């Protein structure tokens, strides 16, 4: 019986079932397990750490309210990251920060790239424009499709696809091993 | 193929949560907000129940229901008293009557019927 075991020994789905019955310590264990993933995603999407933490808290509270909707079809982490990403996108749109034509200041694909920057996703994401960073993080970090991202951002699907493609091209350069840095970048459609 | 590999690599990198030193403090903050929300909800439910109860009591006190119920109770008590008095009188007069045992049983049955009638009236009054 799940109730006789400590929360730390339970699977996410069991913890979610307990949380759905009002067991707040069980939900606290889920927060402990997945808090970093949610906060990390929001930071990767471009949120300042304090704002990311605020939105992550809101996301977990929203997840607790809607915990009965989680049926274990995907992972709990992916589910709550999607909630957090949507909350952040809503805030981002309210502040009118989405400029489909915006480009990053760092447009140079060449130049010196440090070894650390090649393997650090967080650093590599900083070289993307806010729109590219948002679209790539939404599609690869929050697991939403291009169409869902376009709907969430209230932007044309084609615009989102081009942001993802350009973002991936830049990331490929930054994250590629030194010997692969000259490879020709190509587009991506797998998340559409 | 290289593109697919890169996207899989990117998925993996996004799925690797960063190590954040204040993870426990973050979890405690969420639990605190959950508890606060829960307490607020309980207070709200309690306050709503109290207000609803007060409104209900005010409505009942303001309506003529209690007054009518009191009057009906007085009427029924009087009817019951009359019935009992009649029975007592009948008992006192039993010895003076020139009847036998059958007459006594008949009188007792009539008394029961009177009592039943009083109860029926009482029920009708309350309905």
C-alpha cells in the first residue's frame, strides 16, 4: 500500500495520486524532484532567476490544483514544465516582448567559441534572439509542437518554424564538438 | 541523420535539470504557499458557512413559523390535558357505575380512542 511508504520511495504517478487526494507532503516530494527542471527551463527560456522561481512556484500551485488531470501518460516533469512554459509565455506576451522580426545582437556564426560554451546549453541559448530562444525552448524544453507554440505565442506557424530553425542552426554551431564546427547547418521539422 | 542526432542531443540536454543549490528552499516555499492557500480556503469555507447559518437563523426567527408552532403546541397540550382529565374522571366514576367488567373495557377502549384522536389532531396541527 502506497500510504505506508515514505513519499521519497514512491513513483511520481503514486505521488500524484496521493496529491490528488489532498496529500500535500506527497506533492512536496514532487516539487523536490522536479523543481530544478522547471526552474531551469524557465531560465533557459530567458526568465531572470527571480522571475523564473516565481513562475515555477505558480506553475506547481497550478499543477496541484489540476493534479487530477495528470494520469501518468507522460512524465510528471514534462507535464509541469508545459504548465510553467505556458505561464511564462503568457507573461512574456503581456509584456509585449515577442517581436517576430527580432534578431540577436550576436549574429556572427563564426568567430571564436570557447570549449565551455560549446557544451553549455545555457550559454549557447544566450546567443539566440529572445524569439528564437523562446521558440526553441518551448519546442525542445517544454515539449510543445510548433503549432502549439505558435498558438501560445499568437504568432504565425511559419514564423515560429523559422525561429526554431535559425535557433537550431546557431545552437548546432555552439554545441558541436570542435571538429564538427564547420558542418553545414540544416533545418528541422520534427516538432511540427 | 546528423540533424536527428543533434535534435535528440538537444532533447537530452533540455531534459537534464540544472543543479540548483536552493532546491530544498524552493520546495519549502511551494509547500508554504500550498498550506497558506489551504488555510485561506478553510477560513473562507468556515466564514461562508457561518454567514449562511446566521442568515438562516435570522430568516427563521423573522418568519411566523415559530409563533405558529408555539400556538399549535399550546392547543395540543390543552387537548391532551382535557383527554387525561376525562380519563381520570371516568376512572373515579367507575366504581359508582352500576355496570360490569364489559362496560369498563368499553370505557377503556373509548379512552384509547380519545387519546388516538388527540394525537391525530396534534399531528394534523403540526403538518
